[in-house]
C-alpha cells in the first residue's frame, strides 16, 4: 500500500513543479542539488530531465515530455500503472517483493535497462546540440 502511495506522490509533485526550460533541473525546486554530471563533465546523467519530463506530462505537454527525456515520459505513465498493480497485489494479500522477483517480472528489468540507456543517449545528444 505504501509503495503505491509513494509512487503516486511522485506524480503529484510533478503537477506542482514548474518544468525547467533547460530540460533538466526541475528537481531543484524540490530542494535537491543540481546535476553534478553536467557541472563536472558537461554531459547529463541518465536521470537528467526525468523530473522535468514528468512535470511536462503532468501539465499536459506530452510531446515536450517525450522529446525532453523519453525515460521520464515513460515513467509518467508507468508510475500510476505500477501504483495500481501494487494496490491490486496488496488487496490480494500478495508480497510485493516476491511478486517483483518472479522470473516473468525480472525480464522487465532488462527492458527497463535498455530504455534507460536509449533515453540517456537521446538526452546526451540533445544536450550537445545534436
């Protein structure tokens, strides 16, 4: 139950955050530090722009959210779906950890990793002006 409430809370924060026009940095409105990867290396980290994309989607700017950070766009839809799934599992008395460790769910981790890598490459290319 708390897992579902936690992920829903992330989307609620996205509705109150103003998407940063740089395409990253929206998380700083929540009191979090700036991205050190951009400051030190000049390239975004794998999560750069996720909060901004979630905020863009929460504000109804779907295309901007997808263009900004595909991972954030995907998470904006995956978070509520995960919350519903977690609530359903809780209602049925299932252990969420055990459910997530099932072999068919572990395969999802590989796909998630692929999405993270592709989205990161997208963000780096966009940041470098490509």
